[in-house]
C-alpha cells in the first residue's frame, strides 16, 4: 500500500492527491486504501449549461454496495431533466460505500462536485491502473475540449 500511495503522490500535482480519469471522474486514495470517486466540476458545469433551465443534475442512480466495477466502465448515471450522463469508474474494484447524501440530494453535485464523493471503491489493481489516470495539470489540458467529449456521449 505504501508503494501505491507513493505512486499516487508522484502522479498527482495537487495537495489533495486527486487524480482524474479520461471518463471525467476523479479518484482520491484515502488512508484505509480505498478510493473515493466523484464527478469533475467541469462536467457538472457543462451539464448545467446544456440543461435548458440551468438546473443541472437532478437525479443519480448507482450500482449497489458489493458490486464489482471495472476501470472506465459504468458504475451509475446522473441525470438532468434532458440529459443522462454515464459515470465511469476511474479504477477497478468493489463498491464498499455509496454516498447516501448524493442519492438523497444529487443537486449537491452541481455546486460541490469535487468536494463530494459518490462511491468508495476497494481497488483490486490500483498500482497498475493509477498509470491510466491524469494529474491535475494533465487533466486541465485534457478537459479544454470537454464540450466535445460530452456532446459525443449525448
């Protein structure tokens, strides 16, 4: 685990050690070795802009605790009144926790997406898969074309 944490620190440029997936979710390794996963702020902003009323995310559906997830494959969806956006896992593993607060009040993602985790995953291949994630500076460059990516998913 120490080696994995060192790798995460090397890959991440930010103090919070958040890494980003090309699927527009973020991952943060926590002290117990699990990974908290959330949705990037830029995605939430785009969804808010694309929803004609500007309301943004209004619902969230997730796989249940105990389900296996694979890197870059869906673990749930978020919806605006007109758009459904698939949440893809940044890492493979088993869902250990679901943030019930997000399920009960998904609109919180519209304002605090990078502060609020959606699921917590017990990773199975973190050491290898962390290489597929982006540091903050890489994500900033990658996300410049986020509008194109999101429109491709719609």
